[in-house]
C-alpha cells in the first residue's frame, strides 16, 4: 500500500544564517565618541596624524568605529587549584591597575591600558576591515586608512610594549597572592577572536606546587621549600638562584656556579610576626624583591652575609639570614633592622647599652614600635635611632598607618623609664644561642 502524502518523511531543513556584516550592529553615541577619542590617542602615541578622521563623513567614520570591544577576560585553567576568592581579587586588582596605568607611561596623551586593550584593539580592527567594506561608502580616504593601520602594525604597540606592561601588572598581582610553602600562581595569556568579531585579551590563571626538601641544621632535620616564581605567560616555573661569587667575594671571578634558593617556613612566620603591620601581599613582594628580583647581599656585624629585605632599594626593613650546603642556599629567618644581628641594630644596641633580651623586652624586635612610641618624648631613643640609621624608617611606616592614630602613652612612658633607669655600663652581651635567629654561614671553598 503506497504511503500517503502525510506519512512521507519530511526533509529537515538546516538553517544557515547568512554571513554577518560586522558593521550592522549599531552602538550607542557615547560608545562611538569614546572609541573615536581612544583611536585618536592611539594614533598620536605612534606619531600618526589623526586629521584624516576629520575629513571622513559620518557614515565613513561609523564604519570604522562601530566595532565590538570586550574587556579582558580572566578565568581559571581547567584542573588548576585557584580559589574563587583569589579569582575575584585578581579581577578587581587588574581592572583597577589597567585603569590607573597609561600606555608607555605617557601621561601627556593619557591613554589608559584599559582603553587600549579593549577600544584600541577594536579601533585597529576597524581600520583593517574598513577597506573591505569601502564599496558601501566610496571615498578618497581608503589609502590613508590603510596607511594608518600599517603604521599601527609596524609600531608593535600591541605586541611588545603593551604586553610587557600588562605582563608586569599580572606578575605583580600573582606574586602577591602566591604562598611559597603552599602554592604558586601563574597565568597563560593571549588575544582571542570572539564570534562577534571582536578581539579580547584572555588571562587564564594556573597553579603549581613548590618542591619541598629537608636539610640538616644544628643537628636537626628541617623542611625547606624551593623559592620559585609561578609559570608566567609562556614560561615555565622559574626557581630563584644566586651566583656563588655574590656570596663569597674571595672566590675565583670565573666561578659561574649558581645556588638554588630554598626557604624554611620559620622565616616566613618570623617575617609575618615582625612586620605584622604590612599587608600580606606586600610582605610577599618583599620576599620576591629580596630573594629573587633585586638581590642585595651585605655583611653583618660578624662579617656574615645577609640578604637585604626590601621592596624598593633604600627601604631596608631588615635582613634574611641563611646557610649554604653544597649547591643550595637555605634562608633561615627574618631579622628586623633593630635586631642586634644586623648592622643597624648592632649600632643601636651599642649606643643604648642594651642587650638582645632588652630589645625583645621593649618590643623593638617588631618594627611597629617606631609608630606606637612617641619618640619626641624619649630624646635618647630618638637620637640613637637617627645615629644608627633606623629613624628614616618612620617615613616608610607613614604609608601603613593612618595619621590620626596616636602613639600609645603607656608604652611610651614604660620605654622612657626603662631607658632612663638602665645603667650605662650594661653587662657584656652573651653569645647568641644557636637557633634560627643566629645567622650561621657555611663557606663553600672554591675548587683549587
């Protein structure tokens, strides 16, 4: 029996939308004006005359500016262990940094990174695509537009200088939240083309775990973590190293050996305890600046080498003591600048005739005592801090404490009475105990 017409199988039609004209979507007047402003700044930044935009008709200008733009997208790589709170923190931090920083640090033109990453990329796309749609509106400016686009390509503004600025901002944000003894954060970044036709900067966060080993010190086994920088951009996880000759200046100048840097948790805890007024992200940057980015090694009172603890050169918060064993360097502890085991602290101790126990008893081993004590009421302490080179730290602490916070009067009176009643001929300082706060340096003799 033949099938009726109603029983025949109907052919399913596959709907294929026609190719979209990227200029059909109409943006708001405010969007177009902002796109034009960013485009002019971008052209002036590479020394290209932007007057050709004034010669275009409204419809011609619309064809260039009416292009979709997207803000940078920040996500987590599949399988990476990055808390959602950290993701939100990185997003807010980077978006604020992109708004506050200018391309090539050129404040005169004032093109922010946020604008050039989103609107600038869209403007460049408009210059590239416009000649393909020039049949819509004929004009004599097609060649001028092509020349402007080629000038943007030759300048490499999106590929070199801009990427370096963005990379430094992302690196700072990820180093600040990394935890040396737990997890290191990194990223993979690049430009992606979206279905809408817009180009967007994508930042994908990654995570890695540092190596943990044990070492022998004073007859005890201790754990230490390899000090590393997370995998940034297309680079693998980068371990911190230091040249052997930077620690032992008497060795052969041609000795090119490098020591891998490890840090024990005790040093991180001491840093947190003695710089408790410093924000955790800045403490992490202090660690990276001191042990990896801008290494500076000085000699302590006993001619033992110490890492200078600083964020910027000249701002000395204290020192990191360490030992070396074979091809590794182990950071033991953080010594505040007032410690008797540092150059400044040794001088302060001598001036005030104090012992290490006295300094600890008065609270000087935590550097916020400089703010909680009214030094103007204790001239002997203020003069000693100036002479020892420690008083200049007051200027650094002012950015951590609010100006309306008043010093502790009870603590000030206690320290004043203690110093005034302290005998000038203090007992001889006992030898420091063999603990983590005593910097011991094991020299590695160069090969004969």
